[in-house]
C-alpha cells in the first residue's frame, strides 16, 4: 500500500528542524504541497526568525517538491490567521494539519514559576487549538481533513520536572477526544502522536549513542499514516527507533457498591475496583462510561 499525498496541502508547525522538518520532507516526497511553519525561537520560546523554515523549504524545492515558509507563532491569533490565509492564497485548500511546534521549560514543580507553566501550556495546548480552530471550517466545507496533535509519554505517563509540559501534552489528548466525535460527519480525522526522538528538545535528556537510533525519520511514518486517507480517528500512536505502539485510555469493569456507598467500602474493595482484566475497555466517548455504570447497577438487581 502506497500513501500518496499528490495535490494534498499539508501544514506542519515547528517544521524548521527535528520532528517537524522530518514530517515536512516526507509529505513533500509523497507529492504534498507543504507549508513549513516555524517561529525559529530557542527551546524556551525566546527570540525567533523564519530562517529555519526557509531552509526546510529550500531543501524541499531542491528535491523537486513544492513548499512555502511561514514564520508565525502558533500562539498568536493574528499570526495563525496569516498562516492560514497564506496557505489558502497559495494553494486554495488545507488537507492536513500537523501540530508539532513546542518548547520546554523544565523544572521540578517546587521550583517552577507560574509563568513557566503558563507559557508551556500556551504553546503546546493553545498552540494546537488555535491552528486547529483556524483550519476546522475549511476542512468542514471540503468534507475532508486530517489533523495530528503531538502528545508525549510525559503527558501519558509522567516525567520528573515536566509538570507544565505533561499537563499540556495530556491536554491535547483530551482536545482530540472531543474533536474525533465532532469531526466524524465531515470526514475530519484527528489523532495523537507520542514520539521518542533525538531532537534539540530532547538531546540533553538522552545519551549521545542513541542519536542515530532515535532519529526523527524513525517517527515520521506514524504521522504520515495517521494523516492519510486511510487513517483511523481518535487514536494515540507511539513511535520511536522504528518501534510503533498504540496507547489506550482504559477503564476497568468496576464494581457497584450500592446506592449510598461509603469511603470504607471503596477502600475495602479497591483491589476489585482497579482490577485490570479482560473486561477492561478503551471507551470511545464519555457516554459509554455512564452506560457501563448503569449496566453494573442493572446486573446487581437481577
């Protein structure tokens, strides 16, 4: 099966280097017209120049592809609007949005300033929401769209010193979980990536010998598939070093403790309540949880 993006228009944020650049190059090789967005800031979000985006564009064009550069910040309303209008003016449609831009301000929670928390959440969560909000009506009108959000194992499972980053990275999963429902009727699919890669954001967290194994190019295939016409929706794909896995948020079967349960009953039955077995399920929408609860109540009365 070949995944072809000929005539598709793809926006990749934070594509001046690392994962974003790898994604942009692969989409271009597959025939997509690519908008390479990058503010060009440092890891903590300071400064900024569009030179990195322009270098990625030059590489795409040199290889025979089509691309344009955009230096907008994904947190700036006017900048996001400019990115979308630039894309529509150049190509007339938007088929794929890959939300990849990010920053780090790592500190233990005790030492973290409120500003560090706010800024990281602004870039990762609002910097995902704003471009997505901007492309949403375009994709609805087209009756087609593919959106990728970038999560992290720090959000899914936790990582010391990344309370701000982890909160934002799980936040984009919650964002995805609602949009997967709202986008269904318009053929808009949205998925999440949890990457493991050697980039300038992670280079100080990983030993040097892992750089070749954890190159961004070993993650990009997950993004390309999840943004293709064949993509599922509402899934979390994990990728790194050529390994691919899926993460599911799973709920145990649970246990009915009566109409007026006590905290003591919860404590006494915690092992059964939290038991992971073949009746644990990954639910697709919130209403399914209530349905399972009422099912347990019904069973107790039979």
